[in-house]
C-alpha cells in the first residue's frame, strides 16, 4: 500500500479538522453548527425518521430531512486497507461495501476506549446478521505507547478481549500503516462508513451511549 501519498494527507487533515481531542475526554461527533441542525431531527425516533410512508403529503418533509442529514455528514471515500484479525484471518475494509461499518481505533490502557467497548459488543451481537459491521483496530505503537513489539501488542489485545468476554473483531495494525492514515488527535478514534464506502462521521473520543451510535446508523440508512 502507498500510505503516505497526498490523498492520505488530505484525509487526515480533513478528519482532524472536524474532530476534537480525544482520549481523556468525551466526543463531539460533528462540529457544533451541524450538531444544532441534527438536533432538529433527533427528537424523532429512527422509525419516525425512516419508516414514514412516502405519500404525496410528506415527500417534501422527507426530502428536507434527507438534506438536513446530509449537511451534518462528511463525504470522504475510504482509504482501503487489509489487516489480520486475532484469528489470523485477513480482513479488507472494502470487502464490507454494502454494509455500514463502525471503524474504531483503540488501546487496552485507554479509559474512554474501555468505556465504549460494551456498546460495540452489543451492536455487534444485535446487528451481526443485519447491515452493520463492527471493526476495531489495535495499532502496535498506540497500544505500547510508542513501542514496536507487535507480538506484545497482540498479547495485550487478546488478553483484554478474553478477560472481558468481547467477541467483535479486532484487527492488528502491526506496522502502524493503517493508523498512519486514520489517526486523529488521540484515541479512541471512531469512524462510521456508509454502504458505498464513504466516511460519513469521524469522532475523536468515545461514544457517550449505544443509543447515539444507533442514531447515526439510522441517519445513514435514512439517506440511502
């Protein structure tokens, strides 16, 4: 992979520009001006937003909702990658086109990372046969705070998953190549990618609740 070309630099620059510092604080998933626009629709349940019959009387409101949602979203094509998971299977990001991908970068020592892990486990179990994929990435240098022993980083991640009974996929970024593309100002670093392989949301920091993750999933579904 050619990971440090101009496209990658632009990707990092744009994503960092719309996030806030992460590891020890909560996250503001999108800038405040777009957050306010999304709050106008947040009082509706996902069913109200996406399942209202498309009759002649509500077509305009559905169009307005879609436009409002799009205003609060990013529009950046993914930078593809392939990594091995804890089972030794090779996982390619682009293989999941056609599904919504929750992409998360984390480390075992990071408190906000640990706080949001139960949300990922619940969503992984509830949506695994649906249209949502959970992919978490553990980078060697991040896990070891600058270290380079990929075997030790893998041991840390494996023990953490086993101790907590988590079953969602963990991808091992042994050479930090993927982190070089998707890094933010800290961890956790979160992305939500739509079914066409477009980054729609980027978050520096942990999700405050499972419900918020589901809301953003429903937002993406609503623009399909």
